[in-house]
C-alpha cells in the first residue's frame, strides 16, 4: 500500500496568535507619562512666568493671587523694549562672535581630538592627561594675566580676545568629548584609507568628521549656549556700547528700565527665543551625540 502523506498546512492556514490586551502595561505607561509631565511643569514654570509677564503691564505682573492669562495682552511691551535699546545691533554683534567661536572651536577641538584618538605618537597619553588637568584651573586665576596680555598688544575693546582663543583649542571639555566619540569609530576605516594613499588630514576630513556629526552637534550647541549667555567676557573686553552683545545689552537695559517690568520681561523673552528654537531643532542630534559618546579610553 502506498502511504498517503498529508500536505503541510499553508502558511496562511496557521492561526496567528493575538497579543493579549495588557491593561497593566498600559497603566504603567500612562503613569510614567504623568510623572514626566509632573516633573516638567516645575521646570517650565519660569519660562511660562517670563512669557506671561512679557504680555502684561507692571500692575498685572505682581497681582496676588497671580494672574496667568494676560487681560488684555500687552503686545506693545515688545515694540517698546526693542525700540528703547538697539537690540538689533546687539544681536548682530553676538552673531559675529558666535560665528568666529563656533568655527574656531569645532576646527581646533576636532583636530586635537583626532590627534589624541586616531594618531600614534610618543607620550600622547601623558600630554592628554596634562591637558585634562587644565580643567581644574579656575577661570579667575588666568583672568587678570590674560587681560593684561590683550591690553598690552592693544586688543581691548575689540572682538579678538573673545574669538581668537577658540582657534587654539581652549575648550578642553570639547576635546575630551570628541576624543571619546572618535575612539568609538572602528580604526579599520583609517587603515583602509591609508592603504589607498590617504593622508591623516584626509582621513580626518573625509572619514572621521562625516561620521561624527552627532558629537559635533553637541559641541556646537554647548559652544553656542556658552557664547550667547557669556556676560563676563564682553564686560571685561568691550567698552563701547555699539559693540555690546545681547547679554550686556540686556544687563544695561535692566539697569536703565528697572521699574518697567513688562519691557524687561519682553526683552528677556526676545533674547531667550533663539535658544529655545535652537534646542527644538537640535534636540535629536544633541541626545544622539550624548548617547553615542562612549567612555572608551
């Protein structure tokens, strides 16, 4: 007798088990989101207070109990604040310094990090340790000697002391951050490029930098925030009011229009707006760069 074998069931005949509804998992997720929202509210409260105060007159700002929704909206606070002080000029001055410092920091720090992470040279780890020890040196220790140096060569009241040091790798933490990221890139890529006749600079420019966009974005965001909020540097080196940055302009505005809180809050909101926009667009790269930057030694 010939045995008749049953045909295997078709793939479509196999019932696909459905995932059971998990109310516990859904409740846990909802609880996590509620906790995150509850934690975000205290963080956003100063920003909310700033925005609502910028849209109120001085009498509404300090009403007790606090009034959160302006009635009416005082939009003229922004026009009044921006016309009382030349914030457009301060904004342009800040952008000039930002552009120079960003270019200098990204170029010098990435070159130094590439040397420490990808090249082989004698006493490399010793030099890197000495460089990192400079982080422990307080800024106030070098403040007066640095100022005397720039004063002696006639660079006070210019943007040179605020921009030129960034081209010499003075941001040690950024060098450390980029070095750690460069170490996570496989070294076989460098060897393949060297076999094809590439120079170390070509490896740095064509291989390492394109693969390091998240880390470079983190350094760029940190540098932008540092320059944007810097008050001490421009205060020391800039004397003419037409060369003020936004931080100095806001401080001088506060000293002149102390009683006009609506104008002051509006000016602070305008200064803060580019930071919020930058974080909104660079958040993805910022988080990715921090997550991918390892601690490989």
